[in-house]
DNA sequence: GATTCAGAC
C-alpha cells in the first residue's frame, strides 16, 4: 500500500516529538546521521528547556517533588534525564528512571537520548517495555520505561530502591497506570525521603498534582528536601494557532466536518488538514461524503486518508507518506492523533468536539463505549496539532459559548471510568491492605472498588480478610492479564490442559484475530467456518492457532483465511511470556491431547460469573445471565450465533442496542457449582436445573 | 445478522 515510496529511498523514521508523541519524518534531511557531536550539542542548547537547566537541578536537589509544566517542543523528556545524569544523580550505582504512557514513545526517546549522549542503546542508556528489555544491569544508568513496566517492577522491589530520581512524563493524560503509579510514589516518598520525583504535566493539571504531592504538615520541622512541590514552567516551541468557532451548534458533525474541509480547500493556502472524528464509522462516512462532494463540485487536489488504531499497518503508513505536489492531504482520524501520533505538515485542524470514551458501570458491571464531548484540555491539544510547522488554524465545530461555558476543564481520569479488578489485585500484591483508604490523585467510586473486591473474592484470590490467598492470589497477581484469565490459566494446570489454555488466554487478551473487513463479510464468515468448533469460539481459536503454526507462521496463510497476521504475531509473543511465567510459578505446561472438556472446565473456572442460560421459549435467541437475570444475546460474530446452546459462558459483553456476549462456549451447568460452589450455592436449586 | 476510541503488563 505504500505506493508513495520509491524503492531504495529511506523509510520514515521515528523521532521523539518532545511530548511522548512520535513524529514521523519522511525526509532524509532531518536524519541525524549527517550531524556531528558539535551540532547535536548546539541543537540541545537551542531547546527552551536548556535555559532552565540550573533551575530544574536546583529544584530537584531541594524538593522531594518537582512539577515541570512543559509545553510542546520544550525538550523536557530528552533533556532532563541527561541533566540529572550530568549532575551526578546516577552515581553510586543509582539509576534515573523516566516513564512514558506508550511503548513507541519509550523507544523513540531512548534512541534519541543515546544519539545525543553518543552511547550505545542498552548500555548507559536503555529502555524496558513489555517483551523488550534493552538494559544492562551493570551499565544502565538512565532507563526509559512504560509506567506499566515500572508498576510491575514494584512487585519485586516495592520501594523502587535502585532509582534515585523517577520522572513521570505525560502525567496530565491521567492514564490508569500513571494514576496508580503516582499514588504509589507518594507512599514510597514517605519511606524514602532521599527519592526525588519529577512529574511532567500540562498547565491545566499542575496545581492539582502539586496539591496531591504536598505532604508538608504545618509547624513540621523539615529535614532533607522540602515536602512542598516546586512548579516550574518551560515554554514550548509551537506556532500560533488561530481558533474559529461555528456561530450556531451543528446537528451533524460528520457533514459539518466535510463541508468545513471543502471551504478550507477553497479559501485557505496549501497545507494538510487533520479532522478529529470519533471512530471508524464516522471516518468511513466522512471520506465517502467528501469524495462525492468533491466530484459533484468538480474540486480537485484533495487526497483523503483514514487513521485509526485498528487500521492495517500498510494503510496506516499512507498517513505518513509525503503529500504529492499540488495536492492537499486530509486525514480523518480518531483520538489516536491527539496524543499517540504526531503528523508532520498539518496546518489546519477540524475538531468535532467529540471522542469515544469508555465508561464503566459498577452496578451492572458493564463497560460501555460512548461518544462523549471532549474536555477543554483535549480541545487545546487538538488545536495545537495545527501549529507544528508554521502558524495554523483550528476550526471547532461548536460555539465559542459552548467552549467557554459548558466544556469541562479536564476529562474524567481513566481510573474513574474503568473496571478496577486488575488495579486492585496489583495494589494487594504490593501489600496495600486498606484499598478503600488508598490516596489516589483522583479517587475511583467506592462502588467500583467494592465490585472489584467482590469479583476477586469470588475468584478465590482474596480471602475473608480481603488478603491475597496463597498460592492462588499471589499467582494470579503475578500473571499480567485480566485476573479472570489468570484464574483460568491456574485451573488449566490442575486440569492438565495448560498448553491449550495459554493459547486461548493469549488470543483473548488481544483485540481480535480476524481482519476487520466491511463488504467482504461473507468471505470472512466462510473463512471462520473452516475453523469453527461446535464447542464455541475459544476452541475455534485453538484451531486457528494450530493452522497458523502448521503454515509456519505464514502471513500469506493469514491473508487467505482473513486472519490478522500482526495479531497472530502478538498472540505468539503473549503466549511465550505466559509460558515463561508459568514456568517461574513452577507449574509446568501440559497438553490435554484433544480432551476439550478439560479446556472448557478451565475456562469455566475463570469465567463462571459470566454464565447465561437460553430463555426456555425464546424465539430470538434471548439469554439471561444466571447471576443477575440480565437479558443478553450471542454476538453475531460468534461461531455459536444462531446455534443457541442452552448453557454458555461468555468472555465479555458489548452493549449497543442490545447486550451482546462476545466469545462464548457451551458448558454443562454442573461445572458452575463445581468451579464456584460459594458463588452458585444460592442458585443451586432455583435457576440451575440439575 | 452487528461492529471496538486509545493504551498497557
């Protein structure tokens, strides 16, 4: 698909864009290979953060916590770890850590810093992300890592004692793992007064971060660093972006976005356009509309490109290919372009004012994906995307009055919108007993916490005192997956089908192994039938995995069978990791040699709470969950769709117009009481006929 | 016969 590349020319490079996003250069002129040490050093000194070097180092020396407010392009991410290193914070066997929310950013920043320091990656400077540890225990002094990896490291070293300074980058994004990490770092600080924390954040969040880390008590005699956090601001290097609003609210933001693109193309000078929409549906509709309108009005020179994370890699690459001469590229994107990817050459931004967000309802225990208004912070971030190469313009498809008076200042932190089962078990594993009293940067609702505790208790992971059980609780915590999946893996060891179950676990932990196609639905269904198992989707995954391995992991084979090759590579990676972990836990892998009943019993051992029963006289395939008698249906993508077996266990619910069960297997209801007698005791004689 | 924003161990 990358037809814009000439063979033999350089492919795009990943380069840190100073804010955790990744900028993809396509021109060889920005390659650093042409620069010697001297000019790299000059480049470093030209970054805005350079002027603040002394102030930053002084503040870190004298304050337990320093908050750096750094705008786009300030250079904070690449420079501050180097300043700390130069100032001696990595001496005496200590290390400097810098966390990022995203893997790609970790790799890009680490690579950039090794170039600037003229060292080899994995020696003095290294990085760790899942599946990839490019560090050397003896040599590495500056380490970049995802915040999720740092959380995992705490399981072995709860006080993170090998680090002298921990810099948490992009804290304003308030991702789940960043918030957990911040809460834990505050606790560690009390035990390790010598530890320094640097939090880099956007303006809007700085004050609340400072309040959170302010542990100074009145009249307290202070020793060591000041407890009250310091706040330092570093200006960015973005260009000015002029903001335009609509006069009246728009009723259809997709249509409105398309007509805005048309008028930009008509009236504004050259430069690419980035349009923020909510999902694949919006994006496909918008591209179709734009094509039609351009055709009917005879306008030429527009090249529209979709961008969302589920897009196959080859199609994603189109976004980074240089815009052909005399053409204007229009990128229709989800939120992926707001923080995760930085696009070069964008001069105009069209902001719909919406994004899809996950919300969790602890009462019904259902996670929903809904189109919701974005925050002011997001709107500013989106607008900023227009000012990276020259002054730009941002067209907001909402009124100025709405922006000023109705938009919330910041979004709801992820921790308040999520199922907390994984989070709670992680805290428990770190010895935090009083989960409900944990000091968070933003507290999740008590209902969510209690629901998580209930689920973990029902899995046998927590005991009556809400302490981790031994060995089950500790083992489940050790496995980096949803605790329900981890429990399934542990059960499979006893049932002698762990070889099969870790394959299923790996498939369930990635989005989808099928190619997301529209229009060729029929072929996809036929391909699926080749692997379909009467027992259900999980067993079907085993058939797919077997076929993939027999094809010698062939991408051609995947293509032929409508299977996502990259997803299968990931399945293999996760599976390898699970293999290592089970070995470490001392539970060997065993195959059940085709005894599918054992496999289904293991699945039931983890997912017994997700059991449903077909309504006796249902003509439309209506099921009711055994636990809450909720109305649910088998998802049309399941191999058991329209088969409608009497009793099933599902992996997850997706709710649209109905509640659909995704990934289901048939079960014998007696396995439920076998797997979780405590859970199904009451229902034993009422809802489960024996 | 209907779809899943983004991210991570």
